[in-house]
C-alpha cells in the first residue's frame, strides 16, 4: 500500500507529533523519487525552504526513520539513501555497470516465511540489495 505525504502527515499527527513544514517538504521530495541521498534531498529543499540546514535534515530523517515512515538503505554505492516506507521491495545492483532493478518482495516471501518459522524472529520490515552482475555484464 502506497502512503502519500498527506496520509503520513495524518499518521504523524495521530501519534501526537507536530507535522512541521520541514517534515512535509522532505516527505514530498521522497514521494517523487526513490533512493535519494541526504545531499540530493538537501539540494531540493534549499530551493523550496531557504535556510534549511543539514542538521535539521538529518534530525528529520532520523525522526521519520525511527517512526517507520522512511527507510534508510544502502544500494551498493556506499552512501545512505532514503525512501518512503510504502512497500517492501528489494534491488539488484550490477557491480560492473551500476544498473539497478527492483525486485518485488513476493519473490522472497517463501524465504522470509521459512526464516520466521525456523528462527522465531518476526520480520517487521526488510530491504535487501543483492550485488552481482546483470545479464549483459556477466
């Protein structure tokens, strides 16, 4: 199920938190793209909210991650990237050409079910990045 910035704002308010303009702008930016670095988010923010500082960005991203609205991921380039937590999906990243492809979580569901059965550990969220060679590079 896909969450819009407006739906997330409503959830944040229902949890007793303030919905700040900074939070709303970050959610709006993340709803337009996947896997943005803090630098990329900040570059878009300063155009919309002059004077927006990097520490405010990192505090806001931390808040959104801790409350399950945004997830931080590594997708093979060594930098942390952020995206809305709206659906479980995974990625393949080619080590040769850098091509990325999304993988639906349904492909991995049998593995997750087995993992939970064998370990007793309940997965609340999951995000995998599988690194290797794409069909063209192998």
